[in-house]
C-alpha cells in the first residue's frame, strides 16, 4: 500500500510485527542503579558492539526501543548504550520532580554508573534537549552530541500547552482516561513517521504498555508537565544565550517536515548556539533514526569523525 508522507494507516491495518527486522530483542537486558532526586533508582538498558562508548537517549513517550534500527550499524564502530530513561519504558517510574535538570542529572548518573564518562551521545527529541541540559550542567560527562530534532525553545504550541495545564483542573485524570482507555491507539495517533508503514503493533505494545500502569502514566504526565515545561525552556534559552559557545561540539539534525516539533526550532537553536552545526534531512521525520536510518547514521558518523580528527 502506497501512502503519502505522514499518512497514517488505520489502526486495524497496522501489522503485528515490524516490516523491517531489527535486533532489539536479541540484546541483553541490563540494569544500572542511578541517582534520581537523591534516591537510587533502576534504569534498564541495552548494550551492543565494541569500540568507544556512544550513548543513545530516546525522546518523550518512547523508550530505548526507538533505536532498534540504528543500534546495529552504530555498533559496528561503537559500544552503544541505549537506556530507558527514568520514568519511561522498563525503567523505574518514581514519584518526584521531573524538571529537565533532574532528568538530565539522572542521565549523567547513568553514564557514571556504567563507566562511560566522556562518551559521545545522540539524543532524539526530548533526549537531545536533556543531553544539552546535561552538557551545560557538567561539560565532562559527554564529549560531543548529535541532537536529532529536539524541542528546547518555546513555540506557540508549547505556550498553549502550558496555559492548558495551568488552567484546566484535573487535567491528569482527564488525560489518564483518554490515554488508558486504549494506550496502543494513543501511541498510534501520536507517533509520526515519514513512512507510516514502519509502525507495528509491536511498537504500539512497547510504548503503550507502560502507559497502561499507574506509575508509567504518572511518569509520562510528569514529563509532559515538567520536563517539557515552557517556563523551563525559557530558562534554558537564557542559559544558552548567556553562555554563547556550547561547552561540547554539537550537531543539530532536523527534518524539513515534522508534525511534532516545528523545524524552525533547529534554525533558532543554530542561531543562538555559536559553532553548532545544523544539518537538514529530506524525506525523514522527527524519528529519522527510524525512517531514514542509514542517512541519519551517516550524518552522525561524519560529525563524530570530524570532531575526533580535529582534537
């Protein structure tokens, strides 16, 4: 079936298994103890390959599984670590502050727990935003960063979301009802690919399963409320403007079309962050590591190779 870019299949037509095979379920499930809001918590991760360490950080409402197609080609040159963030997926879903600084600190704690301080990193969406926070807070944790289509600067949509969450009483309960009456359909409607045939019921189950639990939903809602808070993004933008040069080499990769984060966020970030590279991708989405894997991996590899040769 031919589809227009971003045209969704009917939910009932989504295949049970992915149309492209991937190695995710063959990778060993590992655990690390990290600090989150001053308490030890468990983060689940997968690891593959050999060579220098490379951290992969997923975005909002997804998990480490989102790297299922990129992890194998990257593992040809790197030892790749793909965790589920605290509050997401198979990792622990504790109560407490999910402010971006706190979640970024948990990523730093993970890096130290698995012994890869000073690693390179790729962050998708919220994951890229959090990795930028981490680099600002502790420039020694990451050596360089590829940021794939992240938010981080306030848009009209983010301001509207903040107003809605502030003025609507009981929004968490309302959102819980909407999401949990069919979490897999919620995922289907809210994850967007350039080629929607890449979706599968397997993906729906991986992303939707945690949302069906109270703790998993609470982590999701807290990230929506706090991690992606427009006021926190305003503080982040001020910090970037005050600093000027970013503390580590940074490559911003954005798709020219994306229904999730407006591409102009990439332009605005590149204008603020002196020295950051900006690379545009055609025929790709917010999740270019899924629907344009080979082209995205090539961009990341070139950036890391250029930075390594320049040091």
